[in-house]
């Protein structure tokens, strides 16, 4: 069983990454092999809206997303974490969502077990989690919960949010347990 964590932040080793890593620890505790992708290390361009993927099933944009697609496809479970910017997901999270349009036509993500995490200084986690869950449902994926909210704005502040950290670990448990129940 494989669980992929995706950090949709431009900040390396920030709060969203700490939470996704905690979720992956939870998944590993339940027997999952885990992998982490950080958008802070990638160069991903926006969807051009060219429509080529509707015919070929593949995106024509040549960037680091070409390395993300195989990991998405081989994962049994996917956990996405995002900071909150202006009461919603980051541009990196939106890039991820938009660029999976090429996987939508053949329902390549259908049935994948998933969960989401949003971290904010104060507000906006509900909007960000709603956006991620709508993405999951649009791709026919199976969210295990409404998601995890956590709070912290300074580097590693989230580690002081015991409820958020515990929620992330529990999310990882739920993703792995749900995958195991399917097999």
C-alpha cells in the first residue's frame, strides 16, 4: 500500500510540510509505504487550456509535473496539505488541481483514498478544505474525512497545535486503514 503526501507550499519545511509528514507517519504506522512531494522544490506551470489532454490523456506542458503524474497514479492514497492564502488554497494547490485535468477524462484517480490538511494563521481553513474536497470528489476520489485544520503562521508554529498534529496523524491512520479494508 502506497500513500503519497503532497505539500502545496512555496515554503520549504514549513507548517504544511510538518503536518503532511505527521500524516505520513500515521500512514506508515498502519503499514503504508510513503512518499512526499514538496511543490517548494518543483517548477510547475499552469494549465494552458489547450485541450490536447482530452484527446491524448496526457498534458503537453513540459515541466516538473511530468514527475508527479506517475506518483499520483501509483499511489493508493493521497494526502494534500496546503497553507491558507487569502482564505483558500495556495496557487501551488490550484496548479496541482488544474494540471490533473489530463487525468480526469479517463478517471485515472477514481477510487483513490484521500485526505486533506489546511494550516492558517487564523482563518480560512474551512474554505481551503472545501476546495480540496471538491477537487477530490470531482476526480471521483474517496476522502476519508472533511480534512484537518491546524493553526500556525511562523515556521514550525504548528508543532505547538497539539490538536492539529494529532489530527494529521489520525488522518494518515484513516487513509491507510481504508486502503487496507479495500484490499
